[in-house]
């Protein structure tokens, strides 16, 4: 589905790098699920200032690809501006250990940056850049509605949003809706037995969370997320029509495609939905953090 009006930057300024020390590195998912780790970094620099929803660049150590002088990947900050556990200089990121299949040889290779991060030890130094992504932040007006749609590690910025609005803001009056897709219940980050940070907000009157688990647990199934959105079509569409609603989409690109498909059905056609999405985007109320 065409949405060329949405542009995600392809290059990032990496000229200022900070040395962060690793305070902890813990697995967030049980052994039988995909490996995702929460890494807490200490960034001892007064000039590193961020808000919820932004990401950092992590500079993996050499060797680099031929012709490159660095290797950088982005990771969303899962902490609020007050820092992890209220400690200003500390930030949490969640990292999924990634692999890719070489198209020529058919062999499976470890992703460079995610494997580097998943293997860091307490006390190690990690070079980071940023923060990036000023477009993916919570509006100041606490009567705004927030619709958050994500899969996998796309939950990281939403954990920061929810902590901020429910723990650091005086009172969030707008409606807050989270649609979160994962392969199995064990893959639900910050919503499982090992860490249930998001579950703590289920009692908030303005908050509703919808989990979308794959009907075929061995595969990623973005349609489960789309189905969950369509099951709640009336409320989602009412929110989408409201000029006080901000929409955020994070995680694998497939989650955005699933959202577009569901909203095209709800809107009556793909064209009708694309017209509406374009209006919301140009009104600065649509933000995406997507990766393939
Ligand atoms: C704005 C933004 C925010 C991001 N935030 C996070 C984050 O909070 N946590 C995180 O783990 N990643 C995040 N990513 C993805 C991250 O930047 C890297 O692309 C990822 O870690 C793979 O890098 P690599 O060097 O290990 O492997 P690469 O060699 O670059 O890629 C390995 C393979 O893994 C796939 N892949 C990449 N990321 C994921 C993922 N998260 N889940 C499933 N498959 C994936 C890729 O399609 C590729 O086939 C973000 C990306 C963007 C653009």
C-alpha cells in the first residue's frame, strides 16, 4: 500500500558519540521464546537529553563493511526522561537477537549490532549517538488521545509513553489505547511473567490494552494485529476521526501494513483510508518507527 508521503530518515548525524557503561543485561523472554534482552546503560553526559519515544544509535565495534567507517543501528529508549528507576543518566533499551539469511549462500548469519548488544557484559562500554526521532513524542496536551500500535520490540517506546503519562504527568485525561502483536504470549514484552511493567496500568480508567497473538505461533502473523483492530473498529474509527487523537506505529513494517489493511476495511476502501491517513500525517498526529 502506497504511503510515499511518510518519510523515515535514512541518515543520522553520528558526529557526537557518548560512552555508555552497561549496568545490566537481562533476558526479557523465557528460553522457549525469541531472545529479547533489556540492557540498561549509564550515559554520564549532561548533554545527552531525550524524551519518551526517541531512540539512540548504537555504534558496533569494527570490522566494518568495505568503504564504511562505522556500523550504527537504532534502538528505542524504553525509559522516561527521568531515567530508568528515576535515575536520570540511566536508560533501558530492549534488543531482539536478530539473524538474517544470506540470499546467495542460503546461510544464516547473526545480525552484527543486535548480537553485539545481546552479548555485552556489565561494566562494558558501548558507544552511542543521538537521541533521534523528535517526531515520535507524546503531545503536551493531556486531553489528547493516544493510539499505539506495535509488534515485538516496538513496545519499547510505548513502555516509556505509558510510564510517563501515568506516573509522571499529574493526570492523563485522553483515551490511551495499545494494540500489541506478538507470536505467542511468551513474546509479549513488559507484559509477561518476567516483567509486567505495562500490566500495572491496566487499572487506569483511560487505558485499554489489546493483545494480538499469532494464530500460527511458529510464524509472525501480522493479520492477528489487524484482526484485533477490526474487532474494535467502532472505537478505533471514532478515535481516528477525533482531531485530538495521535497515532503511533512501532516495530516491524508488517505492523503498519496490517494497520493499513484493517483501517482500509473500516474506512470502506483503501483510497478513503489513505486520504484520511494523509490528513492525520500532515496534521502531525501520525508517527512511525518501523524496521524490516
Ligand atoms: C527507529 C528504529 C527503532 C528501532 N528500535 C529497535 C528496538 O527498540 N529494539 C530492537 O531490537 N531493534 C530495533 N530496531 C532495529 C535495529 O535498529 C536493528 O535493525 C536490528 O537490531 C538488527 O540489526 P543487526 O545489525 O543486528 O542486524 P542486521 O544485519 O541489520 O539485520 C538482521 C535481520 O534482522 C531483522 N530484524 C531487524 N530488527 C528486528 C526486530 N526488532 N525484530 C525482528 N527482526 C528484526 C532484519 O530484517 C534483518 O533481516 C529499530 C529500528 C529503527 C529504524
